[in-house]
C-alpha cells in the first residue's frame, strides 16, 4: 500500500479524515478503487479482474468484475469537502458468475460553508449466477457550516439464480437529511441480507425505503433496520416485501426514541404465492429503564449507560 | 461491613401506606456468606435492592464500611464495591456477552479473560462471547452470564437476588459450586436471597424476613434446622426445584 500523501493527488486532512471515516481508508487500498473528490474522480486503480470505467453519458462509473473473481475488494469512497457541491452519481456493478467480492462504498461530506452540499448516489448491482457480494456503505457528515449535508443513496440489486448479496449500511452522524432507497429483485435460490444502522439527531430527517420482490422459488431475504432518533429528529421506515414464489422473507425495524424525536415504521408484506412465508417485526420505544439500572449497578453513570446501550444497539 | 439501622420502606397503595420493610436492624460482617430467606412478599427483594440503591428507603440509614451511603445513588454504591445480580437479568439488543462482562470488570477484557469467567459459571465460553445478551438466550443462560458479571466485578460485597429462580437443575448444581468457590477463594461478603435448602446449607448466617421484619437471625447451623422443621410456618425448597 502507498500512503495517501505519497502519490498524487495529495489529499488534505479533511479528505483523509473523511476517507478514514466512511471507508476506513488510511492508505490507498490494494486492489481496485475509485476515489471521488468534490464531483470528480480523483484517483483510480483497476486490476486484472476488476475494471473500473467512467460512464460517458452521466457522472459515475461501471465496475466490471470478471466471473470467478474470488477474494478481491473494491473501494469506491466519495468525499465532498467543498461547500455547495450538488451531484448525482450513477455507479453500476457487474458481478460476474461465481465471483465472491467485497465492495466498500461510503460518502463523507464536510460542509464548512453556507451553501448546501448534496450527494445522490444511484448504485445498481447486477449479481451474476452463483456470485456473492458483500457491500458496505457508510454515510457521515461533518463541518460547522450552516449549509446542509444531504445524502440520498439509492441501491438497486438484481440477483440472478443462486447468488447472494449482503449489504451493511450505516449512517451515524452529521447528515441533515437522507432518503435511502433499496430496491431488489431476487431470482430462484438467491439471498439478500440488508442491515441498516441509522442515528439521527438535531433537526435531522431520515427516511428508509426497502422494496424487495422475490420472483423465484427458494429466494430469501432479511432486511433489518436499527435506528436511534435523538433530539427533534424524525425517522420513517417503509418496507415492502413481496413474495411471488415459494420464498421466505423477514423484515425487522427496531427503533430507540429519545428526547422529542419521532419514528414511524410502516411495514408491508405481500404474499402472492401459497408457499411464500413472510414476517415483519417492529419495535419502537425509549431505552428501557431496567437496562440503565443494570449498567449503573456495574458502576456506569446514567449518561454512560445510555451511551453504551446506543453504541451496542448500533454496533 | 454493612449495617442497616431502623431501615424502613413504605409505599402508598390505594390511598393507604403499606409498610414493606419495618424498622430493620441488620449487621453483616466482612467475609460472611449470608442467606436472606423467608416467605414470598416478605420484603427480601426490596431489602436487597435497597442495599444496592435501586430502592430508596423511606426511613433509617445504611452504612457500608463505616460510610453512610443512605443518600448515595446506584452508580456511587457500585463504585464503592457493591454488586447486584438481578433476579430477572436484563436483556440488551446489540451488547454482546463479552461487552457486558467487560463493562462489569470496568476494563476491556481479552476473549481469554471473558472465557474464564464464563467457564466458571459452566458456559462453554467460545459459543457465547460474541452472542448478544438478548431474548435469544435462555433464562438459565442469562442467569449464568449475570453471575459471571458479578465474578468479573470482583467486589467486596455481592448481592444475589434469588439466583435459583428460572434455572434448570443442572445450572442450579453449578450455581452451588460457584457460591462455594466464591466463599473459599475470596474474602468478599456475599448476600443471597434464596428459598433453597442447599444454598441455606452453605450459609454462615441466615436472616429470616417475614412481614417486612427480621424474625430470625443467626448462624446457619442453628437457624436452618428450625426452618426445616415440619411445624415451621414457612417452607424451604428442597433439591433444585421451587415448592413454595
């Protein structure tokens, strides 16, 4: 690996901090990567099995992963460190048959100015037969400017037969408004697992939409959201799981509500096949008093107990 | 070590005062294994919670190692070296067994260290370290993790509120071994709320609470035979099962 300062372009501290926060990148990664900085691709590397190519008609990239590629990781972080940038990015991932890869995305916005900064990312995954992909994305906002930090990620996944996709999406701090959509279509024998962790505070708004359609026998999905809403923030969770075949689906929304925040969970499960088995679970409530008491008996203060409970819940 | 003086706890119920604990005077010396027993509803759990500060008394004082702790909160008492094992252990979504044991120890423990505490309470450690302390664990498993947390704290005073409640016979046998081990290996004071003959049998001292008052107190060897006498009004549970 090369240190991020060793090779051009040289990233400033804000950029390096954001890269560390959203993609845990302290150095240039091995393998394929594309670092997008303030609306442009700032650095890129392709490998023999993973080609990263700029789109010609719109802003964004195609990531083409050769069939049978196993054990490679692809990093595609996005950083907005200048105030007032507003971008829509289209990234497509073509994951070849039998591949098994890790994709780490993530967007960090540092807004130190008065203008809003916004990143809308459309990520489409075409997961080939028998392929496996683990996709991790993290969203983070920082900066003390009055301009808002806005992110609207939209993930579309098309899972071919016997493929699987595991998606972890995390937004812990600093994003003023987000509408997060995940749409997936699952063919026979494919599996989708989505785990979302989200925390909102201040006046933030967070909206999550999960739409999963299982069209082949033996398909299965599990989508879950764990959320904490603090201060005056508002969260809305929509999930819609449709079973059109002999399949199984599970969606779960667990919310901790604090202060004057509001959380809504609006689940829908639709079985269009006699052998579709669908479950939804939702629970919203404040931190249980007995949990705080228990941690106090271990020597934690009420505030420390609360922080431990939240960090564990969102871990 | 621990001294309660004229200790009272009263609640308002249907517009009337109900005395849960009445003028309790109790001294527990350092290093003793004390079992508090008595009929259900007699005030045992309230007394145990009062020592931890979970319940605040409406009268009287409580001194711990010479310090008046009556007005201290739970956290402060915990920091002074008091531990409390809940009758119904609390569940946490997200916190793992390793997290909880580390919090109990007051420092980040290695997997090996966490495993040692879990092994002491009879849990096959590797299977549990990374599991969440949530509803997926059985009552018996939670109970043992609760006790492992007390072992990890290693405090001078440990209070166990009905540790036998909700556990199977195998876990119960293991529990007796854990208590025996604790009293042999440490100089800690252990207070156990229990109905069980086998726990009462290893007590240095037995305190019988009924109707919110101490009705009997003395060395285990003297008090237990009286409790087991057929004419005694309160039934002690034999073996590993509750029969009261």
